[in-house]
């Protein structure tokens, strides 16, 4: 039986598949995600990403693994301002934790049974001394010993691996020029890798679904600024507080998008990447919604949006030719590169007014405030042209305009040129908004 939903989802994914091919994603997986056995499903999805031509750098955490080993060996944990103080004994534990976790991940990524999605994928995993580290040093009089920070990233070597189609797997351990190993934090390393490699995305696979604001609402998309404000206000989940600052930093460094996705929800990585709404939280460098002047190339999209409304009589029918001639007066609203709305503005400078026309939003994106964005855009445009009022002729959507500051007016308020063309059959009502 034909599965309609599958077909639609696959089509929704297509532009993302094309956009991601050949791009570098830094994927940071918390130690918890590996420990709790959640990695086996995730490894299949990572495999799928690589097979679609995404260049994956995978960084894993080892915090809970270190904790478990310290406990087993009866070694006390030491912290100074949220960073572990790594003495020689602890560093031994760090190496054990990193080694064991890394092998666990490599094993999962190598799975290829006939009945698994990874059958035939033959993913190759690369690793090595790509991260040069240096000691963090003495902080407030506390010698951090083998706790280190990233000093240099061998991007050349990593790129060569990625170009060969291999996945690069990195543990949070770096090596110094003196031949010692240092304990690094996974999130810091991942953010630095993303910047150094000019990655397309930095993705944190964490405990929760993503950001839940203090009002208890899940937040799907944030700008870097909004994320910073939320962090400042506090009251976020523990894992979000730990990872969100690095996601913000990465977008500030020029990474277009950083994401937080849950390792508890099977498939959350795929649905975050290959649907337009995602399932996690995305921190975007650029605003996702853009209103801009339309061009000839937008005519197909505009027609798709307005035709259904014309058929219902909500909008007056416009021919393609008419649109082509008038295209400079149209603006379109884009969300993530796809057009979901349009509006036209016809100025009547002699009357100090402009007509707002053809305001339409495609049915799948109603209630996103896109209509408002288009209205604001036209108001702004009219103001910058020194116009004093907007008017709109409508038969069925009067209320929408009244709620947004328009008031009914009679025909005499219209510019003369417009009065001459008033359609007596349509008998539209006239609404005016002073600017
Ligand atoms: N799939 C797109 C991407 O990976 C959009 C994801 C949107 N996600 C979100 N949480 N709002 O870039």
C-alpha cells in the first residue's frame, strides 16, 4: 500500500539532503548517551548521515564513565569552579574511560548485520593525535594539573580523513608537545572543532529534548541573542546550561546553526536534520524568517500561495503576466529558504497613501505570525516613502485588519485613481490605517 506520509516526509527531506552533502557536521555526544546504551540507534543514524555525504566529526564525552571508575577505585573526585582537577591517578582513569568509550562507539559504528539499516555501509572510523593540548595551569591558586585546554587543531589532517569519506572520532583527550595527555571537556573541544573546521553545524546530543523556558514551554528555535538572554535569566535544565553556551559561541563564531537534540528519543537526530520544524532546539546565526522584495523567480511560488485563495474568492484573480509586470511591488516571506507568504504594495504618492494588496500566507504555515510580518514590512516600506496611510480592500478578512489597527472608511477616502477602478460587483469594504 502506498504510504502517503512517507512520501511527503521524504520530499520534505530532499532539500536538506542536497544542502548537507559534502558539509561538515560536528556531533558532540555526551558520555551519558553512550553509557545508557542509547548509542546503538544513534550510531545507525550517524551511519546514514555519512552515507548521504555528510562529513561527520564525532566527539564523545566521558564524564559519567570517569565518575564510575573513580568510585570503583575509591579515588576522590576533585573539582575547582566546575572543572575537574586531574591529578596523575585521575588522568589514568580518564584514559581508561576514554579508551573504553571510544571502543564501544567504534564497535557500534561498525555494525552491519543484514537486518540493520547499516548493512552495506562499511563506515570507516578514523582517529589520531589531531588535538594539541596545553595545561590549564594554576587557577585561583589551584593547580589543575592534567586538566587541559585545546591549543591547536590539526584541521589539515582531519579534512583529509573526511575527504576520504571517513568519520573522525575524537575523545576529549589532547596531547602536549612534551608528550603528555590532558583531560579536555567535550563541549569546549566540539565548539572549537566546529569553528576551526568551519563546520555547517554543531550538534549536541544531550539528555533532554532541548531548551524549555522558565514558563515551561519548549523552545524550538533561538537566535544567539535570545539564547544568551535565556542563559542570563537562569532556570534552565542542567544539561542545557552546560551545552547551550557552546552552541551560542559557535554561532557567534560563524557556524550557521547549532542544535540540541535528545538521545532518549529514537530518531530525534534525523527528524531534527531532515524536517523543517525539527524536534530539538536550534540556535541559528541568521534569522530564519526573511521578508524581501520579490523577483521574477518567485512568481511560481507566489501563484501557488494565492491560487487557492483566489478560488475561494478571498483574493482577486491575478494573471501571471500581471504579476510579472508588477513584481517589484511584491514582497515575499521566506522561512528557511522556502516561500510561505506574499504581499503587494501599490503607492499613490499624490494621495499620500499606499494600497496593501494580495496579502497571503500558505495554509500549512498559518498561525506563525507570518501575516503580521508581511504587514509590518509594508508599513515600514510605506513610512520610508513618506506615506501617511495604508488602505486595503477586502471582502472576507475585515476582522484580521481591524484587529491590527485598520478602520473602515468610505470610498471617498481612496485616491482618485483607485476610485475610478473600484469594482462594484465585488463590493469590497475599505479599511484604512494611519501610519
Ligand atoms: N532541518 C533543518 C536543519 O537542520 C531545520 C531544523 C529546525 N529545527 C528546529 N529545532 N527549529 O537546519
